[in-house]
């Protein structure tokens, strides 16, 4: 841990980082939030820096301002009590690991804080501090929303097979608390075999809430028009491009003869900026790569493309879209899409149906994507 964090209460530091992240996603200035709360901008900036905490009378207002983040008042109250206890405990410890040792003591007193410590342990690791703070702040957000019952496999690894293997090992339940294991078995028996269909709104919320976890993303569509479409960019703002952990977004367009890759990228960011409250930054542009396939390239990769776009239950026939995220846990989270003439009952007014792929299928199709990508790039270089 750096000297700048030695004396900082880690819980207040991460709470501030989380509030700053949510404020920016909402497109609000610190001055605007401070005005709504009823404090000076300079004071609120200290809150986001983790150097102070808001008075109790301001907490309800804070929850209202960040309504979209779905912070639960009771969760925030518990977090702040824990942070206050941690400040007192840190006085008893010295050295560069004082905060870690104090938080370990807190974890022994309360299982939820013990779980939180396990999930934010990267914060206490030297190096890549901005990325670690960002990732840990997301975990604080999950705590504040009450989302603390998921199986914890947050071990960063870029190998798409590693996360699947870890998940398989985790399902032995040997290292999971026994009561949680019982809940997990009930969940698997009740929902494990159900196909997950979602709307654009559900996808947007998942991407927004998990943007800081993404490491890479790949997408395959027939036409660039799918991405630069006004409706698409109005819903999906690609916030993960600005995150420190995120490395690369790769678009592959299958039927885009004579298309200009750089022109597609220009239109993509131009359209994105119309709907983002905060325009994209230069480093985001460098993270986006585009490949458009001509007829010869499609012919060369015909077999792999057919497998990549092969339909799955309940979508027979060819998919017209595929995308996948490698997340910090090492898992590959894949999706398939088809266009429908008339939305199915219960879906929102969208011209698409989307299905979440199984872990095995997600990994298989990501490997197919990488094979096609490298083949096309090697022959065009």
C-alpha cells in the first residue's frame, strides 16, 4: 500500500470512490451534488476523497440523489457504522498494513465485513492502485445494494478457460459456507437450467453496474449500422471503455464489403458522444479495434463463422449478433441475438431477442472469435 493510503480509512476511501464513480455516470458535477445535499463543494470533495464523512442528516438525501444506484439506506447505515469502528481500530495499529489489520479485526466481528474484505483485497496490494480502487469501489456498491450473496470467484485472470475451471471447482461447494451452499443448491435446482432471456434495459443495467469488472469485450454483427444505430447508442454508452482494468473492445462486421474501419470508429464515437453526458476521452479511442470482412475473408473463415453464429435454444437458425465480456473473475460472459419481426410476449418494445450463453458455449465461441480475428489480421498485415 502506498504512503498516501497508509492513514486513510479504506472503507471511507472506497465509499468516496464509489460515489465519485456513480456521480460521473449520472453526469453530475461535485458542486451540483453538494448543492443538493446542502454542503459546500469543497466539503463534498473531501467525502469523495475519503477524508471525511457526511453527517447523519444528509444520508437520506444522498440515497435519493443516487437513486439509480439502488443504494439501500440500511446497508449504507451499516457500512458507515463499520467505517467509524474501523477508524477507532486503526489507532491501535501501526505500520503500512495498519488498515488491513484493522479491517481484518472488523471482519472477525461481522461476516459481511469479512466477505467485503475478501472482495476488496486487491485494494491493499501494491501496484496498479487506480485499477484496484476502481474494482474495489464496485464491490462497495454491491454491498450497499445488498448484493452480497453471489459466489465469490474474483481472481483476475485473462485466460478465458480459468474462470470456467474455477466455477466448476467452486460447484463442489467444499469451500463455500455451508448455509450459503444450501441456498446455492436450491438456486441451481430451481434456475440453473433455465434459459436467460433479457431485454435491452436488463443488458444496459448489467453493463453499467459491472463496467469496472470488464477486461475485454468482443462483438460480431453483420453490419456496422447495428452499432452506430441511434437507438443502440442511446441505450449502451460503453462506459467500460474508460475503466482502468479494461483493455480492448473488438468489433467484427461480417457483411461490410468496402467499409472503412476508421470511418466506422469515427461514427461510433460521434454517435456515442450525443448520448453520453461526458464525452469520450482520447485513451478510449485506442481501446477500440474494428475488422470488416470482405467476401474472400468470409470464404476463408466460413466454417468458423458458421459455428460462431450457430443458433442455440431457444433460437434455431443463425444468430445475427454475438458479443462476450471477459470479466475480472476470469469468466467469459457471452450473449447471442436474433432480430424478430414481432417481439415475443413479455418482452419490451424491441426488435431483438437476446439470450445469455452457457459458460461452456461462451468460452467455445470466444475461442472461435479469436481464431477468426487473428487469421484475418495476419493476412491483412
